[in-house]
């Protein structure tokens, strides 16, 4: 039996009875005679436990009376005072220190020493940690609807079954055909080749040998690859006649077949496209009696700048037509750090109705093509009924029962005057049904089709494909191994790449590109075109790491290589191979570059107009890389560079600005991390001086367990992060949230720990982590899987 000395016990008991005295009660001290031997051991389990419980009550009393008015009874926050939750991952020692030095803000000396310890221990064990909150209110899997992206992807992929799908390979560019007449007729074709881009200045000459300069035509065919979802503006710049088709040949996106009279004109039009997909592209251009000829095919992607469409976004493979919903939906709930389908508003309900009408109109307009019929077919109604059965089956992501066939199809045909009306009614009913709009209907037995949907929405944000549905129909999604094999197959799909791309757009400040700019007097050449190059460079680096054979998370932070364009090379003074292509991978000295943390796009996004910003960079590293929580500042303090002595370095200015105890509650973490990146200026160029003085990038960072970590620069930060258990856990949890859109602990109290362990055992392989996440989530609640040992 463990023991403690009477003197130690007496100290514990004194602190234990304190809350009784504070509350106003009356108590007599324990009778300890002077003759008592204070060295005599007492049984811990007999006396210490009540004392610990009493100490906890004391901490609770102090919290309720000194802290709850700002932080809420359970740390949930209080509007207009401190509306951020009092949850996080600081160590107990850190909390004690913060409370001792700064809390409560209006009277920080009122809760110190043992009082600070009591309050810290109470809130730490009551609600501060994820483990404590899980005990109080165990996370649960919530009923969710399709998110906006899931809705759009699902509708597009539903029609893929009827319209067909052509996989896109690694070939790039467009097939160009050149003709010796103004009409692109096969008999007049002179040349066929693959052009990397469409950007030609023919002047008064001709495009190829064997073609006269007075009259000729060109046709480019293939597909354009949209990297992210949004509105794309296409532009054809030419003085000649032209037509451009995107996503099908039914209607030209741009029709300027009547030439502009010899003057170069820019013809523009926008179209909404889903990211991670290819869309057919056809461009025709001709010269007839014009003095000169030229043509450029340009675009402005979402959040980007206008440019000639790059070779990497063009492929000679012709994609099948896709249907893309254009109805605007209200934003999804993102309050938990990831998009969730948990908000149910009138505007959302209205949007689903408008989208259903849009889809129904499309189906009726293209009914013969979708159903494989002709208006003269005698059995047309029979074929359309078969099409409707398949349509509803795909929308509901499972076979239809006789009752569902009767409700959604048969009764609609019986009640309609013509088959087109029946089709429209069926489509509207289907797309407004909870069986389509919600991922799983509660209180129904989980089956193989649920597993299929969990996998497809976890990896693709879309409906199951034919292979998954076939596996479900054969009962082949009932073991972890079966589920894992499907996940391994599915991550090779371009839709998985698009979803992972979205994850890193959330994790890193890609949105900053929309308003990223610098003072051009200080940084001449930092143009929108350069920013676009930087953004693409970072995206290519991430894709290289994630989709490589090793797929090593550590390389994201430790690699000293980057992609550079000639424009970037000129600005950052880097030498490139003149024959090396548009984007070239360059290796730097390890102390100059360390993965995404030191990529110039990120460093420029987290900086001021004319100077670096250790605060912005430190906050980013704290939250996104190390996965530490930070409370908002007690008051908004604008950094005004002009208010400081101009001879001060940025480090000295930030130190002066944040020196108060209140600020240092968070800035004791933020500042060391931000100072470690001071070797990089406002545009991410490596530097050794600031204000003509050597840059000081050294600092001491206090770990979550209270250990002091000495940092000398960006690489130290990266090396610390890849080894930090909290950073690894944070990456795993954030990827789970983005993929599954549910809290990870809802899948078992040890689910996060198990995923982190698997991640470590798999050498930090990101692809394997994605597979394990989706296997765990898809298998949850399936009887056969639950009985099987993992």
C-alpha cells in the first residue's frame, strides 16, 4: 500500500478544506496532538482520495466565481466577452503558468500559486482536453446531408453512367489539325500534330508548309483539365473567325465565326466546372482575306490570373460530356474547421428544389440520348421506364424495393398524360428525397450499400461507381480486408486527388492568393503572373509528395526542393536549365528551404505589404502545422509599422508590441515560431540581414509538456514538427475530418490513437493514412466487420 507522511497529508488536507471555508462554512481543524509523530506513514488510499476530490471542488469553486463569466460554465465561451471555446492541447503546467500570470484579466493577481493550480487542474480534467470532453459528451456520428460539393459531384457522376466516361492518361497538349482551306474538311487537311498550347502568331505567313497564306483553317481537339471547382473564364484572342466548344459540341461557348475585320479581338465567356475533371474542348479558327493571322486560347481559373492555358491543363484525350449543376447553394457549415452537411435552412431547401428542376429539365431535353431511344421507337416508353429505374437506383445508391418502384416511377407514369411529364415528376421526387439528399437514413440496418457510400463519399465526395455497387450486391464489403482493397483501388481515381487537393487548400493559406499583393516599389516584379506561378509551384510540390510511392508526410516539411518557372527564377535569382521545361524542380541548401513552411507562396501570403510578419507566420505554424489551439487576442491591436523606430528590425517591433503578460499568454508560443522564419522577407526570399543587421532567427519554444526547445531557424521548426506527437495527431485528425466530415472519436474512443499508430507504423505514408481512415469509417457498425479481428 502506498503511503505519504503526515506533514504532506496535512498540506493536502489544508487545501482540501479551503473551499468549505471560502463558501462560508465552519469547520474545525483535525486534532493533531503535539506528541503525534509526523513521520508516521498514513495510508494514501484511505485519506488522499477525499483530499484530492476536495481540491477538485476548490478548483471548481474558483473557476465558477472567477472564470465562468467570460469562459462559460463548461468552457464554451461567452458572447461579447470570450466567445472562443476554452479547449486545447496545452500542458497542465502551461495552463497553471498562464492562469497564475494573466487570469482573470481584470485582476490577474487574484488567482495565483495554489489557486491557479487548482483552477487549472479542474478545467483541464473537466472540459479542456479532448479526452475530458469525450467523457462528458461522447462524440456521435451525426445525421448529415450532402454538402454542396458532394451534391454537385453526385449529380455529375450519376449521369456518367448514361453518358459514358473516358479515363484521362498522362498525355498533354491538344491535337491540332491544319487545313489549306477556310473550312476544316478532311480532304483539305495538310498536317496533324500535338500542340502543347494554342498560342500562335502567324502574321502574314501560313501555319505550315503546303498551306497558302491567303486562306487556311485550324482545329484543335482534346480536353481541358479543371484543377478546382468554380467559374472559369475562357478567352480566345484573334483577328480571325473562330468558335470554341467546352464540354460538348451542342452549343458553342464562344461563337465569333465572323472575323473582326483584321483587328485583334478578345472573345470571352464563363462556364462553371467541377475540379479534378476533364472537359472536351474544340477550337476552330480560320483565315480568309485577312491580312494577318494569330490565335491564343486563354483562361482565368478560379482565384487565378488570365494566361494561355498551360500544357499541363490540356490533353489530346477527348472526354465525354458531363452535366454540371449550376444552381447556387448557400455555404455549408464550416465552424468545426471542415465543411459539414448539418445546416438545414429554407435557402438550402429552396436550392435543392431549383437544382432538381434544373436536372429534370436537362433529362427531358436529352431524354432520347440518356434512355437510348428514338421518338419513333414503338417500345420507347418501356426503355424510358427502364432508364428511370436505373436513374432512381443510382440516386438512392442501392437497389429499389417494389414499394419504391411504385412510389417513384410507376405511380408517376400512371398519373401523367405523357412520358415526359412522368420523367420530370420522377426526377423531381428523387432528387428531393431524403434517400438522395442524406448519406444514410437513421434506424436502418447498415449493409454493404452503406459501406459503399461511405467509401465513395469519404474518398471522392461522390456516389459509388459500378465496381463498388457490384461488390455491395455480391456481399463483398463485409470485412476490413475487402473494404481496404476497394479503398486502395479508389485512391488512384482523379476524384481522390481532387479531394486531397481540397484538404491542402484548407490546411495551407491558398485562399490568400485572391488578394495577395506587395508594394511594387519595394518588390518590383511581384506581379499577379508571378503569384499564379507560386501557387501552382506549391500545388505541384504537394501533389508530388502525396502521390509518390513513399507518400511521406515528413517530406512535406523537410524537403529542400521546389518547382520553379523562368519567371520565378528571375525574381528569386535562381538558375534554371534553358531546356528544362516550364516548371523545373530545384534543390536548395537545407537551411534555406524546408518543405511547405518555407515555400515562398506561403511566406508571401503570411506577410505584410512591405515586410515580413512573424505573428501571421507564427499563428499559422502553431495552428496548422503543430495543431495547437490559440485563443483570440483580448483586443484587436493593429500592427502600425510607422509607429516604431524605423531602425528596429521586425523581430524587435513584434517583441515590443507583444511584451505584456496578457499578450504573452499566446505569443510565448507564436513569437518563437514566427521569429524562426525571419530569414525570409515579405515575398519569401532568403535573407541574412534585416535593417542592415544580421537576422536573429533563434528562439526558445516551450513544448506542450513544458520542455524548452531551442530553434535556430525554419529547418529546426520543420524537424521539430515531424517528430512532434501532437503535430502528427493533428494532421491525422484534420485529414479524417476533411475526408469523413464527422468527429473521429465518434468511431471509438481509441480510434484516433489507432490511426496515429498505423500512420507511424506505415512510415507516415499519406496514401495509406487515407486508406486506413476510410476503412475505419466505412466498417463502423457493420456486424461482420465488428466481429472480425482487425
